[in-house]
């Protein structure tokens, strides 16, 4: 186009400046007179006419092909003509001599034209939409793969996105059941500090919809209706299938964006709680990004939108699914093919379980008796040693090989201080008595902080009195005096020192302050304020050593002695 345009410009210049005629310009530039006349009429060269390729063999078959495609308008969807079938019929019924590519290209174009002309195909067009601040949001789930505890695991990502600002909240769960669906909403509302005032858009997921009736009408799950009523928002359900995906295109795109940018390569974590903490940090970092060509960042738009949200209700909603399993003889309940321990006194009874997205909470009546992190693996177990202590006190020989003890060691609840105390007690008291003393120590964890109990264990090991009573006394002292009290009393061996078998006698600095006080009450010990209390005395007890003659008052009616 450019050389032709330059030719037209030169012809027009020569005609204007040099006054050359059409014949002279034609000879000079070696073009036809028609071209010269076109250049003199307009500076823009006319567009070239597309070359129409003739298809004499196809022309004779077009009517037959069109008839097959019109017949397809009323045929079942899975029994319509393909281009290959049209080509085969043309050869069999009409003896046509055509190539398959010629038939295929014609069928591809002509089928769409016939469907549009007959009204069987709708031309899809997308109209840009505006969303009022604080009014709308979108929710969806996306499948993701992670390395959980060293194992490649499929999980489900809950995504909540405000339609106006693009502020999104992401959470990962082991399931996309209703408890995860509701928990995701609760986390999202707490994170953004409000609830959309108009509606939230969803596809027809079973956690909310039990039946698609007609059009936009849905039969909703009863618990979902209760949840919506509690938080005060409406639900907008998109058309089923691919046809309705564009109705919540914002969250559909957000799922893909987050998965590509944050979850590639697959993240590694020891627990879903740890990974959700990373999700919170990533969501906060995404506040600095811009959506498409917007002027403001997501965080700036959200700062304007947040005050327009409806407030979150003060009353908490329990998102858990309520179940009523029976406790087995092993003090375990089975929930969704996973086992969880409960206190042993509940054996044989039914308990109420609130199955949540990330945890399992067990109730006996209205009292919470156990709480576990939800087990992801099918057939897995979550066992708490505390639930078996009363039984183990009667059967101390069952503790060393118990699953509960192994789980406590794996999680770090059974520390090196516990191991050292147990070993020292067995040397002095024997296996059974030592195990019972250890169980008494473990029972202290129910009412005292772990740090205080561990301090008490180390104190008992230091003074060589490996009994639960000494541990309790020292733990209460540590609890009363605060975390810094240990340096004012005794320096205790560390866990590493205890594991190496070093006792208090190998550390000269580990000395009982009580013994030092008794040896010299007036001495000033480094790190301790001087003791200004008066020295104890027993002088008051000396009065008991003096013999006193009792004096009785004379009786009023006593007669005098006459000596007779």
C-alpha cells in the first residue's frame, strides 16, 4: 500500500507543479491512464478487490450440503452431521469428486450462517458492568496441589472477591464441603470487616443449592439459608455450566491469577494452618497491585469501599456440621473416615461433634471435651495423651507402647524434660511407680502452663527429688513469680544437658539457694536482693519450760477449819 501511495503522491505533484498531462504522466511512470486518473481524483489509492476463487465442483454440491445442515437444526445434538459425514454422503449419494478440506471449510462457515439465519444460534456479546462499592462480591472454589508434610496432596482453595475494588480473600482447605464453604465466608467477612449489602454471586454448588428449579430459582440448603439470614445478605446464582461462568468472571480470573502467581511451584507446608498464614500475607501484599488499567491500587479502592459494607454480626455462627458418633472402647470416635480421641470416661456414650473446615470440636452436652486439628488423610488418627491419663494410672504398663505417647512425642508435647524425669524416677522407684508419678505430672498440664510444668520438672531433677509433689510446688512458684523467677532461684540444666546425661552435680553453679540461706542468712547472693527479714527465734517457747503453781479462786461457801 505504501509504494502505491507514494506513486499517487508523485503523479499528483508532477501534475500540479510541472503541469504534465495524463498521457505524459502515463509514459513517465509507466502506468495506465486509468491509474493516473485515479491518482488525480484521490490521494488515497483504492483498495484492491479480493480475488474470488472459483469452485466449480463445489458449486454443484452446495445445495445438497445446505440441505444436510438445515436438517441438523431439528436433529438430536449428538446425531448431527460432521464435515466428515457430509463428505462421505456427497461421494455415496451424488458421486462428487471433491477434496475433504474443501467440504470441511465450507461446512464450518455455512453451518454458522444457517443457524444464525434460522435463529438457532445466539450471537454472544459481553457488556461491561459497573459494581457499586460495598454492594457485591463473588465466591468460587479452585483445585490446587500442595506438598503437605512431604506428600503431594490435592486441596481446595476458597476465594472471596469484592466486585468493586477487587479485594480478595483466599483460604485453603482439605475439602470443599459445606463446613469449608461457611468457614471461608466467616474468614472473609472478618478480614474485610463487613458484609456486602446487595448480594454475592455463586455457581450452583451443592453446599448452597440442592436443586436448580427454573431460570434463577433454586432450592437452597436449609443450613445455608440460616447462614445467609444470620449475616444478612442475598445470593445470586449464575446459569449452570459454562454459560454462566462469565457472570462471575472476576473471581474466575482471580482463582487462576492467584494459582499461577502464588502457587507455582507447589508450596510446601507441614499443615494447612501454616499455609493459610502465608495466604494472609500474600493477600495483604496483593493490596499494592492494580487490576488491569485502573488508576488506583486494590488497597486504595478497598479503603474507599470498606466503610460502605454492612457490619458483621457480633454473635458468632458455628459453621461446623453436627454429628453424633459413639465413643469406642479405645476412646476414639470416627468422623469422615478419620479417628479422634476423647476423654476415656466417655467410652460407650454418644457425643456431639462440630466438624469444621480445619478442626473437630467434641462436646459432651454443652461442655467442650476435646478439640483436634482436622485430619486430611483418609484413615488417619489424632490422639491426645491427656485423654488416657486416668486409665493409664490404673494400667501404667500400657504407657510405653501406647499410640498416644508416640503421637505426643511427634508433636513435641512430651518433651525431653518429661523423658528425663521418667527415666530418673524409674531408677529410684521402679517402672510402675515411676509411670504413676509421671502421669501425676502430666495431669498438672490441665491446670498449669506447659512452661511452668517443664520448669518444675527441671527443678525436681536438679534437687534429685523426682516426685510429682516437688514438680507441682516448683511449677506453682514459677507461675507465681513470673518467667524471670528461675534466674533468682536456680539455674537448671537445659534439655540438651539432660539428654547428655549430665546431672546437677556436674554443674557447680547449680546450688540450692535455700541451703545457702540456711548457711548464712545475712549473705548477699548475686542476682538476689538482700534478705531484710528478722532472723527466726525460739525465745518465745522458753516460757513453756517454767513451772507455774496454779492459783484457784476461794470458794464462797467454804467453811473455816476449826482444828477439831
